[in-house]
């Protein structure tokens, strides 16, 4: 490592992008700040059109930011710093008429390396068996894995992947998870985007939620899950219970009861309210929300 310990591998400061000019101008990203450390997998989450790819392209200097700056390993972007970055954008671009292995050979040449890592990276993404086949015969998932192999070819310290799970089946996603956790365990920084929350929930240490070009929240996966605290209430008659909670706690009907957006500390007050309203209480307990549900709530709230 060239930089002092603790220097983020990637830092985005107030990053913004407007495509086009004048009346046709389109604000795609506004004021995105975040940093990715060595040894962590950082997820950049958002629905379609949120600005994930735009941000990733700016982080890689593939497009120029309209505002803000990108630091790689604590310094402004330079050719030297970019050599320490491996990336997968748009699923990678490969020669369809060459085999997976030959594509990596071509890439190694352009990187000025001897290609000694080719077999190891093919093994790592589980493509060794299909490495002889032409890429035009590859499935989406295989191309995606070849893209990851290409990103890893020059042994980068920072790996940036735009939607690495695209086109992968459940087993492929599981393999990707193992692969990315392995990279983080080796001390690399991994920055990935996704619109599929249930995967990043298990891959990432930290996540940032982006919506309409803005960061809504940055937190550890645990913090995200905690903020979506909810209680499950089972009481009868349910209509009476619902009426008793109305206006005091947000809730929605869930199978066999109510899901109330409240924390454990609210339990006594909720029970009292229900009993006073004449409802019989059978159960009040924590209900864990998935990141998916929290994400939906967050993006819905920001639309309002
Ligand atoms: N080259 C471009 N010119 C004009 N507008 C663009 C361009 N690229 C992206 N946009 C717009 O910027 C916004 C953000 O797009 P971006 O591709 O960054 O989103 P994304 O989060 O990657 O979405 P997806 O999940 O669909 O990949 C969108 O409204 C998109 O239409
Ligand atoms: Mg995208």
C-alpha cells in the first residue's frame, strides 16, 4: 500500500452530473458523498434510473462529473491510481468470436501484464471449465462472471462493479457473494451497485440508498434493518384494534394481524391502547423487516 492506513480506497465528494445543456438538460446525480474502505463491500442501491451507473462512471473517470470530486486512495484521479482499480460496467465488453480465456489474454496484453493470473481468475469466477468456449455462446451469467474475471485480472486494490448480479441465477448469486466476500477478506475495497436488495443484504457491510440521483441514507446493513423496526400485533376484533391505533402509530394489515411501525419501547402503550379500546390482545412482538421493505418505504417517503 502506498497510502496511510485508513485512507479510503474510493471517496466521492459532492458528486453531481447533469447530462446535456439548456432545456434538454437532465440532472442525473446530485451531491453524492461516500467513501469505501479497504476490506469492506459497499453496496450502492437504488431503483432503475436512480443514478447508479452515472455515479460509477464518474468514479471511474469514464465520464466527467459536473460537480464535486473523486479521490482514489486519497488522491485525485491519476493513471497510476486507475491502474489499481478493476471494474465491471455494462456487463463488460468482449470479443464474441474469441474464447473467454483468449479475451483475458488480449486484456492482459493491453494492461502490460504477462497473463500469469489468467488461470487463477478463471478459477475464482468458476469459468475454468468453459474458458475454451467462444464468448458468443456464453449465457448472460457466464459473461457477467467473465466481466468480474476481467476486473480482477490486474489484482486491483479497489473493485467497482455495476450490477454484478445481473443475469445470475440463485446459485450464481451465491457464488458471487462468496467471491466478493473473499475479495474483502483479502483486504480489497469492493464497491457495487444493485437494485436487488435481498442480495446486498447478505453481501455488503455498508449500503447507501440512492433515489432520483440523491443519497437517501448511508448505514450499515444492521442499522438499516434496525431503523425499519416494526411490531406485529395480533388482537381481536381486528377492526377495533386498528381503530384504536389509528392516528397514533402507522400500521398496515398483515396476515392474521397488524404490522405496526413502532419500536419495542412502544409495546406497553400499544397494549394499553388496545385493551382500553376493548380489543383482546393475543400477541405483540418484534417483526423484522427486510431491507427490501425498508427500501420501499424510504423511496416511497422521498417521493411524497
Ligand atoms: N448519456 C445520458 N444522457 C442523458 N441522460 C442519461 C444518460 N445516461 C443516463 N441518463 C439518465 O440519468 C438518470 C440516471 O441513469 P443511470 O443509468 O445512472 O441510472 P441507474 O441507477 O444506473 O439505473 P439502472 O438501474 O436502470 O441501471 C436516468 O434518468 C437516465 O435516463
Ligand atoms: Mg445502471
